[in-house]
C-alpha cells in the first residue's frame, strides 16, 4: 500500500500562511494522529489529503488509496432516516443487513428508522461513524469526531469504534488536540508546530504510556 506523500506543500488563505514548504509522509497501514494547537492547520491538512481543499503549491500523492471522511459535525440530511443517510453516500449498494450489523455494534440499531431530529448528538455522531466505515475505503479520515460528545458518550463511542476498526481492518488518519486520544488510538503521532508548520515532530507507539504522553505535552507547550 503506497504512502501518502505531501511534498513541499504551501497553503495560504490571503495573507495567512498555514503551511510553508511543508513535507510529510504518512503510512496508511498505521493509525496516525495529527496533533496540534487550535489554528495550527490540522483540519486543513486533512482536507488536502482528502482532496476537499487544494494546496496553494506543492505536490500531494495518495496513490490508489480510497478515503472516507468523518467531519466534526455529523452532516446528516434531515429528510432521510438513519439507514437512508448511510445509503445516500455509498458508491455501491450495501445490503441492509450489513448496515444494521454496523449500527448494532455501535449500539444504535434501534434507531435505524429514526430521523436526525429524533437522535441525540451522540447517536448522530455514531451514524456518521457507521457511514464512514461502510463506505468502501482503505483509510478513514476523522476530524475530531468525538469532541462534541459528553464524557460517557464519547468514551463508549470511541471504544465501539476501535472494535469495529479492528474487525474491518481499516486504518484511520485523524485530527485531534487531545493527547489522550493520540496515545490511545494512534500508532504514530505527527505534531504540527511553528510558523508555517516548519517544526514537525513525530512520535510512535513504541514510546508507551506516560513517556509518550509527556513528550507530546512538552511538544504542545513549545
């Protein structure tokens, strides 16, 4: 499986420089977290990998990799029920039994016929997670999908999603400002730092537990 390659990327919004001659390689066989402070460009980086945004200059190569995307907000269509929202974005027809099985594992099978207005915030986010898993992809791109959930719902959603990712053999590239999420979910962590993100730091899961947590905390303080 080919690497995701960002080569001397620049990204500007008017006078604001987010990335300046930025290069990075991401291994799609590993779960990778993009960590950084607010405004550092984490979401922009994810959008460029997905092709949602274009780099101002530079080169991005994702090979033949297929991506699905989980946004910060669930983005469900209010006039469609849960199953219809999932089916709406799928490239190929998926048996309803397969959809219901994923919903069951995310503990929302009973809401299959419900409309978004009838769901809690946590349920909506799980629908978005189910939709991304069922979409044919090699890597799920996630933009802080758990940040708006209360603590109990967040913990349950993360645990259920971890289990599903392992079962389906899909990897994630996700954005976070949470060190706990990075330590828990990622095999590798990329910390964005500095003006134009020139000062990138990489860490791996080989630095277990508190050692990795302390290193990431120090990186975000700089």
